[in-house]
């Protein structure tokens, strides 16, 4: 995508605060004194500097190719500089899984501190120049070095491998003090057309590290928060303004940040988070993306993630829809996804899929209509996030009757349509660990609650009734234990058991994307939600039922759903197999579209080219809605 032509000098301006001085009076950079990093700052950044290098090797070019294969951070430690953190693009998956990486510790131990006064310490010379730039109101000049031709300090030269040929360095500042240099290293030289976009990303990263570190230090926050905010920062955008805003129905301020997107060449505002109370002390959380120019469709988009996922899993989809196609986009975190969505006091009971459908979703519809009364909403849901609007709309009458809530938002008044991405009609995991006729017949004779109790007892790894939530790793351990337990029912049970890789279902996944999933996307899920999924899996009726068995969501969906619907199927999805969606053409809706992509369950919303093609189709469909 084209980038607005701006002089390089302007890219480096900090809030338009450049301060000029006579060149004849300017001091020699080599005379600049480098102060030690203040002790409180050093103590804080040593807890987060791994996030600097992790983020550096996660950067990608606009064509989705990785920028750096390796990164190091040199910190200013009193009167010397030393390497304290390293990362490699290819090992981020192992880092996310908390596995020790052979060579990382050894690499750092092998490196030697270099005195700031050593004339061969090129990093110190770059820091001195950066101090002058910073005092002029400029971001530091980015250093691009050919490591095979430049004069490198002997202590560093011995650390270079055959694939470390080019380095890009960025001096970092916190509270106007330099803290060190962050290096990205690559085998091949940067192309001419890659340099300016990369510099824009690096200056965004400079701002993020400086702002986040200073802010979290000032508030006394846990360094982990700073680390996560740095690692998930959007470096293809540059923050222009930050405000804390009020909203009538919320005590806590909303953080409103205006960004300039380098990739889409436009400004947009992100508001986070709107907290919407629901039932039993729980709440849902909304983040919004608003482009500088809204399209003329009069439609807001509400994006809902699926099982075990936070809303950040839909970031790629959200930005494409907001910044390329001009929609106001809301991303929803359901109850239990963050501290803000949990009850503040008292016992935190588990929740069910029924709570998502009957309590959380209608409250969000009310909130959007209250703020935007003349606009209707298109819900874009992934996996379970697509089940929620479909099951709410098609079971609306019985939900209203059972809840005795007669002002429940009417689907046809609030919803212009539903985009359903790899969303099941019922649960039919593509695995032999469960689903044999003999087992299904046995479970079919048992009362609803007894099935849940038996499944819980089979999962002997500590998932007891007192445990309200489990994480994704424990869930797949649960599958393994369940598979072993079911062998007592059937000795011809298959050997295939679903794994976390099947859940991801993304053959092209990169290590930084895997790191992002493990660190920022995957979350804990309620045990009651899991039980509802398993009850559907072992059902003889190919149905998804409410927890009490009073609502057959699947049956109502096939019989009653008459809103416009755009269904996206992943042809290699192991979690929602294509054959489990065979009933989609039978829907009574007069506007139903079915599209397919050769991707798995999460790959379909992560693979860049698939996301671009899918959002193009979604936009074309929405623009034709009344």
C-alpha cells in the first residue's frame, strides 16, 4: 500500500518540537557525556527488555514477510554497554511455551561488556549522536550497518554468525534518558523500497517503548503489563494523540488514542474499553476502531471471538474492515475474558454459552443502539462468536418467554445481518476420540446433568467442580484423559486425538503469530461452557442445547433463521468440519451466501491473503444489504 510522501526529517519529529541551534555552536558528539540509566528505570526495564527483542523480531514488511531474523538489546549499564536480551524470529513459539532455548543464555554469557569510553564502541557513539538528536526534538537517527564491511568491536565480531550480515539499530529513551540500543539483524540487505516503511515502524516502536515504560513506572504497575503492551503494540501505526474520555454510563475513563496508519495511509481512533454490565456482576468489554472517513452503508460491525479467545484474535480482520472499507468496528470481549468483565466481589460462579447468548449479547445490542440509534449492526463472529447471534436471533421468542424479559432487543430491528466464520451448527470435532455409536447410545440414555458429571469425573487431571475455568493447554490434556477413559467403553476407539495445533489449524503460522496467540489471545474458558460443547459432541441429535436442555439452538437455527447471513467455511478445519455445516443451504433466510477457503480454524482469520480476500467479500455483501 502506498505511503504518504513525507520528508525523512518530519518522520523524526517528536510532537513537532524540533529545536534548532547554530551549527557553529553545536558540540562534538564524541564529547557528549552518557549518564548511567537511573536506578529505578534500570530495575524496571530489566523486567521487560525481553519484550524489546521479542517485538523487534516480530516486525513484518507490508508484504507480510519478516524483517529481522535476530535481535539483541544493549543496555547502558553504568559506564559500559552490554548485551542483556536476545531473540530470534524462529524461536518465539518456544519462548511462548516457556521452553528454555539452547544458546540464548550462552550467547549472552559469551558477550562481554564494552566501556563507553572505548573508542571502538560504535554503539556508544550512536547513543551520543542520539542524545543530540533528542535534544533537538528529533527521534534518533536509525543506523543501518553492513556487518561484514563495517568496523565492529572485536568483542562483538566473535558473536556474529554467517547469517548475521546487516544490522538496524534504534537508540531507546525513557523519561528523556537513553537506556540503550535495540538491534535487528538480518541475512539479506533491505531493499530501497523497504527502508522508509521500516523506519516508520521503528519510530512507532520507539514511541511505544518510551511511553509505555514511563507510564507503567509512574503508576507503579506490574512490569508484566508493560511487557504485554509493548509486544502487542501496532507498529504500522503511529500514535498522534492520547486522551482519557468519559461516557455517560461508565465510571472508569475510556482510553482514546488517535493513530496514523502507515499501512492504510489514514488516521483512525481506537477507544478502549467500554464496560457494559450484564448479569450476576459480570460485564462485557468493547473496543472500537473508527476510521477518519466512515463509509455510507449506515452499518456498524460487531466482531465476536470464539472459544478460548480474546478479541485480539480478530485484530487483522477488524483493521482491514475499518481502515480499508470504512466501517465503525466494535470488538467484543465476553464475560470472564479480563479483570474488568469479572464480578468485583463475591464468589465467581462459572458461566455458560447461554449467558453469552441470552445475557451478554442483547446488552451489547442495547448499548450500540443507545449510542447509534439510526444505525443497524452486522455481527461478524468467529467460531462460537458466530453461534451467538445466530442462536439468539433464531431462538428469540423462546428466550424472551423463558427469561420473562419482554423488552429484549428484537433481532430484525437491531441486526442487518450476520457474518459467520467457521461457526458450528452443532459440535462435531473431527476426531476418533469420541463419537462412536456405542458410546453415543450409552450417553443418550443418561440424564443431561449426569453426562456432565461423568465427563468431569473422566477428566481426572484436577478439573473438579470447584474449578470454574481452565486454560487451553489443560483443555487438550482433558481431551487426552477423556480419550483414555473412554477406552473402557470401546476398545476399537481410534487413536487420533485433537491437539492445540488442530485448534490453530494454520499451516503457514509464523513463530511471532504463535507467540501472539499464546501470550495475548488464548484465555481461560468456563468449565460449564466446555460441558455444553461436549454434550453437543456426544448427542445423537446433532444439536446444541441450552444447559438445562430446554432450548434446541440448532433446531431453531435451521427452522427459524431468516436474517441475511454470510457463512465462511474452512475446508481443512478440524474443529468445525465442513460436513457439519451441510444444513446451511436449508436456512429460511432469503439472503444466504456460503464461501470457502482452504484454511483451518484460526488460520482463516490469521492468514493475511485469506483475510484480505474474505473482507473484500464481506464488504461487497454488506454494501448490498438494505
